[in-house]
């Protein structure tokens, strides 16, 4: 019995098409994943140098900064425009 034309036709035309379809899908997914991987790697490198956030430490830093500023504070009156017919309140 001679081989059927249908099986040879599948091997000649459909198998390469299916191979290229699956390989192209995989390759495209790898290509599109690359920018996301680079962005994630960059974010990981930036996070490595940082220390963990500590609320108590930040509170102490804020208190010391405010104490330094309040010790050097001087209340100075800034003169502003006065209306001509103004009468003093007292």
C-alpha cells in the first residue's frame, strides 16, 4: 500500500508552520519580558543600599531638627501696608 498523500503533505507544510508558530511565540515572550526584567533588576540594586525604615529613628531625627530650628528662631515683625484711615484697636 503506497503512503497517503495527506500524511506527507502534513509533514511538508503543517509541521514547519506549527514549529515556527510555537518557536515564534516563545521568542516573542522572551523578547517582551526583557525590559521588565531590566527594570526589576535596577529596582533591586537601588533597594540594596538603603536601610530599612524605622519610625522611632525618624521621629528622633525630626525632634532634633525641630529643636535646632526652634533654638535659632527669632520672631520678627514684618511691616505691611497700612490703610490711611486705620484707627488703633486699643
